[in-house]
């Protein structure tokens, strides 16, 4: 979208993006620090398993800048632990059914998994393991919403999430209005 954003700003249109990071320098950006969030979550996961275990990491939605950022942040942390091995990755497309199907394929090839990092839904993780008949669901993390933690609670698994700010679009709109009103 960089070309479209650049054409808009060149035409004098104020562009404020939110949720996904933008590399176009002429736009304003309102995002959370996803990299830090996934570093914190990956470190928590590594500590939960005592620094040893097999990890599976979600690549998120191919082409989404934040997906690559979050994936790399988790890998960076796991690389700091000699006992953590990333045995596979999968693509959730930020969709519950896609995440479950993709993770189910990973489980079919290697069910010895201790950690799952998803950028999608914890429901995808728990359903994939339940479908495979595996009762001990690995420690998992994900972004999104409180439903992810409720899924962990309902399935007796350990998990950590970061919650996107529900009003981030309103925050971005507020900034746009303030900028249009002359604030820096």
C-alpha cells in the first residue's frame, strides 16, 4: 500500500494508519509495539517450559508487515535458549479455521510440541490438539482478545496474550483530527 499512501500524501491528503505498521514515511502511524509484545510472550513461554522444548511458531498472515515482525520477535527470543528448538511453523492467516487446519498438519507430522506461538486464535491451538487426541495442550501465546485467555482456561492450558487496544481506530481518528486542527 506504500504507493497508494504516497500518492495520497503527495495530493495533500492526511493519512493515519493503525494496527499494521507502515514503512511509508509520509504517513502517521498509530500502533502497539508488537515486536516487544511477542518478545515478552516468547520469553514467558520459554521460561514456562524451563528453557527446553519444541516450539511451533505461526507466521500469521503472509504479506502483513506485523506478521513478519511478530514471527521474527518470537524466533529471536527462542534462539537465545539452547534448549528450545523451533520444529515447525504454520500459517494461520489470522483465521481460526486456517490456523487449526495448518497446525493440525504440523501436529500430524510431529506431535512432540511444548510451545505454540499463534498470531491467531488460541481456539485454533486447543482444537487442533483436542482433534489429535492430545490432552496436554502446550503452553501457548497469541494476540488479540480476551477470548484467547478464556479458551486457555476452558481447556486447562497455560497461555499468555497481548490485547490489541480495542479503541486504536478511535485513537488514530483522534490524532487525525488534532493534526488537521494544526497540532504537531
